[in-house]
C-alpha cells in the first residue's frame, strides 16, 4: 500500500471549471471519503487520480512517485465503478481472474488468488455463476474482488453502493469497513451519502462546486463544521441555521421572536461581531424541551416524525422553522406550543458563511 498526495489540482472542461486548486493527503492504510452533492466534482477527482482524465494543473503523487503524467496502467491503482462493470459472458471466477490473465500469471497462482479473494468476500459458492445469476450484493462483491485480487497500492471506489437497496447498502457498508480492517489498504471512496461517509471514513474531504470545504475526522466534520455549507450538508436532519444578529451589547442573538443568551461565548467574539449579522446553527439533538422560561425558544408543533428509535418535531417559531429531536416517550400533539432550551456550548456561530466560534 501507499500514501496519496494531491496538490493544487484543477480541472476544466472548456470554460467550465469542475475542480479548482484541490489539495489533500491520504495516509498509507487510511480510508478517505470524498463527500459532496451530485455535480461537486468528486467523481472527476477520483478519475484524475486513476488517470482516466487528465488534469488542467496540479500534481498527484502515490507514495514517493509523481503519477499525474503516467498512463492508468502505470499508476498501480484499482478502480471500482458504480455500475460494477463486470463482463456479462464470464463467470464470477473468470471476472476475478481476468486482470491476472492479462498479466500472464500462472494458472495455479490465479486459482489460489481467486479462491483466497472469494473466501474473503464469502462468494466461494458463486464462482461458477455469471453476473445475471447473482444478486446486486453478490455482483458488487465480485467487482470489489476484482480490485482486491490485483493487490494495488490504492483502491478507488466511485459510489459503489448507490445501486443497492437500503438494507443491502447498510450491510455492505459494514462489510467494506471489515474488509478495510483486514487488508489495511489505502482507500479513496466517493459518495454523496453522509451515512456512508461517517460510517466508513477515517478522514473525510467535503467538496462543493469543485472546491474543498473542509477535511477532518467524522467527529470534527459533524461537531465543528467549518462553514454553513458543511453545517447544512452533514447531519440528518440537517442543522438548524438561523439568520440573525448579535445585539450591540454582545450578550444576545436575536432573529424575529427567537432570542438566545450568548453570555457564555468568548468576550473577543462578542466584541468583534456585536451588532453584525451572523448565522446561528443548532443541531436538532441539542434542542431540549423545557418548561417555559425567559431563555427558552417557543414554537408551535407543525409535524411530528416518529421513526421508532428517533422522533423529530418540526416547529414554527414565528417566521423561523426548526427541527428538534425529542424523547419518544414525550406526549406531544400537532398545534401545541413546545418550549426548547439550547445549551450555550452547543451553539455554532458563522459570519459570512464561515465558523467564528
């Protein structure tokens, strides 16, 4: 395995910029997730690493070797596509063995490595079946196995689970995590699914409109989003984002009928941003139902989502809509007023879209 270093990478198709000045590192053996909405450039970035597209500028290095001018076959990476890309006329065994045969590996070695890979992926009893005889999950395992069997320096996954149903996708996430643990491989994994990113990623790089918004561990991304895009994109339901201002005394955030105590925030922050427009962020799980008080937020219950283990309440607070995660045992009904408290240390403050606390 090897590390990956991307420096100042840009890509344009004609006058359309797809990626702009992207830089990041992936450590040897690390599982890195490229996360972002559709069209943000994450699949293009993966294809640039693989050599399937050429960059407009910037460099890509695998280990100590710069590879951005090398052909795909010289980069020693394995690419797992979204659509599996299996040969329909070949059996699972033959699909797994295909790349080894191209490299003129001996029949004995091919058989040994195919059986080892099949055992690792638990598809030993499917080796004589063709793709149309396999389930979606089994086809995906064969596609993953075809990458594993090559023993590349880096694995590249382009939304490999997006064609699976929700249950199978959840199961495959766990299997991929276990597989990475066994192999200790370096992985770059593209997805728009934040659950996949938070489950699998040791390091997450968030892209939007071709630019890096934040890199960090799942905990860092979730608990300390760098800007309002990350705050609104990561989390389900999304973070509540409220446009307002810090009043001139610096002690209160106000937005319509919503007023929140900021006395616990840093004096420097209050001095710098007093009287200025800011965005306040609150995770749904940080809004706690309480008895009415001067420091509580009052909202009228509009919709109650009861999801079994989770219960989310949608509230109208004047002109502001909020979502709160509440105890499933709490008796609530639509139309009634609910009072909520926000712990001061759970507030997120943004100015001009960027985090300030």
